[in-house]
């Protein structure tokens, strides 16, 4: 599935309005979104716990694990545990319904803004014609 950074963020924040997720899990998810964006939305992302700890600025590996587990419980990510020498792998859940919901909201807002802007430009152009 192709992702859009803005829609993913907007959808996630809207999802949070009706769903509980600890702040540490929220930050972890946003950091993962950032990493996926940096990787040009590769399907899987390999990140070890040490890097995750650094990204969320914690010294407790257990915190990262607990926060990740909350993301898994809420079906926000797919996770494959790493092995010695191979980091954990992460994937965004292909069924993140909040993306399509955000797309609908954003499209409606954009349509309204564009419509109003075009109307203003047309009215201004009409006034300029009358003044000439």
C-alpha cells in the first residue's frame, strides 16, 4: 500500500481522538512513520531496540518493548522479532482504516479551500476588468 505522510499523521491523530494509546506508544508510532518516510515507504523497516531507544529518548529497553506491544495490540504495526545480528522488522498494518478516513476529510477541506480561493480570484479579476 502506498502511504502519504500527511494523511497517515492526520489519520493517526484523528484515530487518537477515540482510541487510547499511551504517550510513549504514540511517540514510537510517529517515529516509525518518520523512518518509513525516510526509507521511501519501504514495506519493511529494520530497526534494533537500541536505535528505537535513542529515537524515543529512553534508557529503558523495556519501555520500548511495552510501547511497541501497545502498537501491536491496536493493530497499527506488524512486527517480526530480530535474531542475533539481525534487527527487528516493522511494517505498517495494511489495514489502517484511518488513512482512508483522513483522505476523505482532507479532500473535503482542500476542495472547500480551493473553491473559496478560486472564487476570490475570479471576483478580483472581475473588479480589475471593471476598473479598466
